[in-house]
C-alpha cells in the first residue's frame, strides 16, 4: 500500500471540491478495484479470483473537524457491528447451519448475545480477535519535512577537463 502515494487523506473542508467530487470518487474506486485485481495473485497465489470485485465510495464534505471525527467514530463502531455479525454468521454456517437459519438465529441479537454465541459454541473470545478486524483500519499519510542537523562533508569527484575524460 505504501507505493500508492496518490492521496494523503481524502479529506477536504473546501467548498471548491464540490464540482469534481464525483470524478475523484469514481477515479479512486476504479483505481482501487484495478489494483485489487492486479495484486490478487501476489497475496493469494494458489487461490484464483472467482468473481470480479465491486467497490463503492463516497465523497463527503464535513463542516468541521469535530464532525469528521464523529463520522469516523461512527464508521469504526459500524465496522465492529458488521464484523461481529459476520464472525457469528460464518461460524454458524461453517458448523453446518444453513445461511437462512444462521440469519434467523442472529436476527435481533445484541452484542452480548453474539459474544456468548461465539464463546459458548465456538470457543471464540471476540475481544481476543485482532483489532484490525474488530475496529477496522484508517490509513492517513502525513508529509514530514526533515532538516538535516549534521554537516557531513561530501567528497566530490575530481572535476573533468572540458570535453570529458580522455
């Protein structure tokens, strides 16, 4: 991911972003999908990609940093809810429960119910799963300008006479 230095973070508080926001979004989603397919064999060499992936995106303008932080906090909570549900759902399905029955079983359950299901039936302590899965990931690049404080002399090659070396 470090080679994709196109964006530091797609956050702008500028009203001037509006005219081109859909172009930015479609370009990024297209680039992400193409990169996903292009890099798939590198990460999963023995697993062929069965279907073309589809991704969505959105460009949202927030009026303040506080609103942005609130949104990112909500997205993190939403990530947790979705991951916990999917962890339960697929644990049930892999144990032999049909997808329809797994969905019915999880309908209306609370976080505590899902934690209990995972632990009592599958020996999974949800809180022990890596945070990457429980809380999601946000990548933000920062440009850092460093000034050198050491003054190490640099030896220059001898100057060539005009016309180059003979």
